[in-house]
């Protein structure tokens, strides 16, 4: 038995979606530090993260978790009609945490001016920034980020790299699925290569 | 306690979004208003004023309005995967159903009030027992959302879901619609005992189906 | 989360007993039909028309039996994630919708000479009609879902809710009617008092139709399990 550390793992996990095997008997253990998930389109990166987050049913195998999970998919997952701030406040309150860090996080991500506008009036990049601000606002131990660089401009990409580095240094478990962005490589502690549903640690 | 707090948070989130973008309310209110207007045109003002006919059409319209508002609410959740953001939270799956029931019941109170007042005014319905009427309508409004929400969740992301949801929901809603219609008709025509017994039944229905929904819906969300 | 269990195929004895089950079902159906048509006495009030009872009552029994099997299999799937329960549920629903449809047709045929109308709002008929629509909805929901486990789960949830709803539908229709006083002839709907040879014929019919249900089930479940095996091995 390992000591209690933040992390998530899949054991012999098979995921079948729309009658296709997306992940085949995958064994993945994610611990503190940055883990990069790489693989071509359609190799199962998104499904791997969703399986770690408990968002897809496992046909076989099981999932273990130490600590809460923050999953940010490739859509920003913010409810329209609410502002960025209200969305983040909802998430933080739902976790039973406080909402003090939200304003600062949104400002740091450059959506300080617009944080009270309904999210449907923000650009795709601003929505992405607002959803990434959750990393700082919710302080959750396990972070699962699916293609987080999508929609970000260069400044945003730099900011994201800093955020990931800081989360790693805080001992949080960070998993990033991306098919590119070699600039994360020197931060990473582990790699998972996905090929057509088969995972290999690299 | 924490479960109730989370349900309240989901309901508050829903109501806030609905207030900013009242698509669900607008669709439902317009629908029920059009139906009340058409009713008296189509069946003639004399028959439309019949307590049974007016109540039956009111509740059928409200059932469809519930389906409209619920589907609208989940459409909003599907934009930008907001639903996923909620479900990915610890306890999110469990809070979803309760929060939606609470929020939609409140939305429907508004819809039912507008639709009810319109019916009373346009059809010039005599109300024998106004307090009983309000009780029946309130309890009827509480009885509709649990089933409709379950069925909308079951049809989520399926093609042809706009057709599927009424097919799934309406047969299951038969007891609620019968009870609400009879209760309303009883309150309109002055049968206090009838109105109250149907109201009691409606209350029992909402409790039963809310409990079933709370138990079973988390399993249905993936 | 529990693993999804896929059976490796139907048990070896299933294909072996199926022909015998079929023969038994066919034989008892012949016996029941002969008894119903020639042996059972003519009813004093309704004459020969009443003989449709020997079809109508077993169909009603099967309609409800099939629905309860859907309910139990749905619980089984949600509880154990064993795919065979989903096969049982879909098989029973399809057979159930057939028998429920036949029940409604037989009811109409019976209603015309007895009451002079094709359809009456007699509570049992209404409940069964609502149940028929639920079955159709259940099969539609299955047909529109693409993914195996999502389909099984969603169908199971609807199956459970629908079955819990059926008695409530019946009670609500019953209460609504009792307040409105249906004409008494309609409420006397069901069965005329049966003498012992009528009762025996009815029992044999029930037995025969249950065997038919079992035969259909064994065939349909095997087919579904074979599909699952093919799906999960490719």
C-alpha cells in the first residue's frame, strides 16, 4: 500500500464507446508531478482523461483516486447565461471551498475586465482562459487537462506553462493530454503514449 | 446536509441562467398562452368553459410546457459541455437531479401562474374554491418535473430526442395528469373533498418520483 | 464501478432444450385451442363470443409477466452489469409488446359483439394501452441509443420507472372513473362467472401461452447473447 499521495490510476481499464473499443486494458498510474499523454488524433487521449475523471463507464477494470479531481475538457464547460465569475463561484462553492481566489485567478488569466459578462459574450480564447483559471481558484489535487492550449494566444500559452509548472511544484498531480507542445517536455516527469487504445508508459 | 446544499447550488445556478436567458420560460409561457387561445377558438367558448375541458387542456399544455422548458435547460447544459463540468465535480451527479427538479418547479410555478390567469380571464372561468385551486395547481406543478427530467436525461444526446421525450414522458405522466385535471376541475366546480384528495395524491406522486429519480438518475448520467 | 460481464454464449443446455420447449408449447397450444373451441361449454349470457376469453386472459397475463421480467432484468443490469440481463430485458420487451398489442386487438374484437363498440375506456384496457405505449417508448429508446452500455443503462432506468408506474396508472384511471360513474355494463367487463370446466380450460390456456413465452424468450435471448459475443470479440 502506498502512502496517501494525490493521484489517480486506472487498472486494466477497458472503455467501449459506441460499440468501439477506445481503451484496451489500460494500466495508468498518475502521481504528483506532470504526466504528459501523447498520441495522434483518435488514439484515446480524451477518453483516457475522462476515464480518470470518472466520466465514462469502464466496461472492465477499475479506477482509483486519491484526492479530488479537476477535469477541464476541450470545451470550457462554463454555463451560458452566467458570468465567468459566477461559473467559477459555483464550482468552488460546490466543492465546499471558498471563493476568495477567484477574482485574482481570473485577473491573472487576463479576464479581469470581463469577468462579470455572461460567458457567451466572451471570445473562445477568453472562455478558455476563464476555465483554466479554475486551476488556481479550486486548488484541487489532481488536474486533468485535455488539450489546454487550444484557443490560447501566445501570452496565454506562456501563462498556462507557468501555471502547470507551479502546480507541479506544489506537489499536485497534473495530467495534460496534447498532441503537440514540446515546451512542456522539460516539466514532465512521465509520459503516456497512446496508440489506438493501447497505452504504454514512456 | 452537504447534499442539500449542493442541490440548492445547482438550482440557484439554473435559475440565474434562466433569468439572464429566459428561453425556457418564454417558450413555455408562449406555448401555454397560444394553447389557451386556440382552445376557445377550436372547441368554441361554450365547451371551452367546461371545468373538465379547461382543466384537461391546461394540464396537457403544462405537461408539454414542462418538456419544452426541461429540454431547453439541458440544451443549455450541453453547450460548451457545461453539464460535464457539473458532473465531473465530486457529488455533481447526485446533485443534478434534485437541483433541476427544484429549479424547474419554480420556473413552472411562473408558467402555470401566467397560463392559469390567462385561462381564467380568457375563458371567464368561475372559480368556486380559489384556495383549493392554488393548492392543486402548486402540487401538480411539483409532480411534473421529476419524470420529465428523468426522460430528458435518458434521451440526452440522442438523435430525434425532441420526439422521443414526449413519447417516453407522457404515458408515465398519466397518473399525474389525471390527478391534476380532476383536482383542478373539482376546485373549479366547488368539490372541496375531491380537490383535496387529488391534491394529496399529487403530493404523493411528487414524493415517490422524486425519490426514484434521486436514486436512479445518477446511474443514467455518463 | 462493477465490471461489465459478457457471457461467453448461451449455456450449452439451452439449444438442446429449445426444440422440446417449442414442441411442448405447440402441443399445449393445440390442446388449449381444442378445449377452448369445442370442450368448454357455451356461456349462458354471451354465447360463443366469450370463448375469446381463453385468448384474452392469457395474453393479458403474458403482457404483464413480460413487463415484470423487463423490470427485474433492468434491476439486474444496474446492479451486476452482467450483459445477459440486458439481453433478457430486450427479449422480454419485444415479446411483451407483441402480446400487449395482440391483447388490445383481442379486446377490441371481444368488445364489439358484447358492448357494441370497438373500444371502451374500461380501466384494465386503458392501463394496458398505456403500457403498450410505454413498451414502444422503451424499444424506441433502445433503437436510438448507439452505445451498448449506455443503451442498457438508459433502457433499464426507463424500464424500472415504467413498471413502477403501471399500477399507479391503473389506480388513477380507476379512481377517475369511479368519480365519474361509468355505465355498469362496462364495469362488468372481465369474466363471467366460470364453471369448473371453463376454469380448467383457462388454466390450460395460461399454461400453453406461458410455454410460448418461454420458447420465444429462449430463442430471443440466445440471439441477443450471440450478438453481444460478436460485438465484444471483434
